[in-house]
């Protein structure tokens, strides 16, 4: 079975999405990965970019398409009209991406792929980051993990003459803070700091806005399959194996 996977720029559900598609790849599913510009940056800062090559090895229908390398017309999205894929999965799907899909906007690699998949009759599955399942209206508070950050209070308390994390960082991403656009999530800085001033993976609370929850509900009325988490992707796709 051939499946297309779209990644957008959210940290929430990102690691779980990568794990879900690694599992599908191990089951013999061919996966084309389409990465938004924001996702390119977020995958890097969470240290997950190298894992994409284990999911999409580069052969036909197993490519990695970066939005930053595509033309304005996103020609590769035309594959969906040719029905090259059994399904398209967007996971994680940011509130921005969901809003565009709900509004019929197709001005990016991901939203163009979704638009053409729907026009071509290909099932679309979306794992939204901004929706609380079980809530009356989809709103509420969720918890998401942060990338590496510097605890300024601890750092300022010690005021080291030589900053070990800065010296070991291969991307020169550390000054008074971590430049997340440079950081590749390697984690060397964490073990290099003798005072524990750098940490990552901590949970933060995020409040889901009513407009974002409403947009997710709109997707359902459009025929898009909305999933609770990346853990539901494999089961959601399993019934398609009899067709493709």
C-alpha cells in the first residue's frame, strides 16, 4: 500500500507521528513524506529529521518532498489526482493548516496536497494538534512538550566564565538562549552543562481556542477523517489494505 504523509510545524504529536510512520514502514507500507517549511524547522529542533530517511528511503513513492524545494505550483501534489496513494495523512496538523483546509485554501504543499486528494477521491486523515476530544466543544487545555531551552535563572546564578554547552554545540546555536532555528536537537548541550541549566522535553499547557476547535469540526463535515492521536493511524488505514 502507498500512503502520503504530510508533516506540519507542530511539536505536539510530532514524535508520536514519526513513531507511527516508522511502524507502518516496518509493515511494508510505502510512504511519501511531504514536509511544510515550518515542519522542516521543527523536525530539526526536536532532532527528528534523520528519522525521515528511515521512513521514506528515496525510491519512487518513497520520497521526501520539502516545501522549501518545491515550486509555487507544487507539481508533486498532482500525484493525488492520479490516485497514486491509498490515503493522505496529515499528522501533526497545526491549527493554521486545519484552518486553511476548513476554508478551502490550498496555498502550501500540505494544503494543496489535501485539496487535490479530496478532489481525487482519496481518503484524507488528519490528526489535529488543537482539539480536546471528549470536550463539549473541543476546547480545553492540552499539554505539549517543549524543545531544548536555557533556564535563565540557573544560568545567570552561575555566570560561568566558559560556557561548556556553547563550546560543544556543533551548530553554534547557543548564546544567552538557544537559537532554535540553528539547533538540531542533538542534546549535547544538556550533558555538557554542569549546572543543569539546559533542559528539554518539558510539558507546557496550551489552551485550545474556540475558533481552532470549530475548524476541526468543520473538517468532519467536509468528509475528512479526524483522528484523536497518531496512535490511531495504523488502525484507520488497515481497512484500505483490501482495496490497494
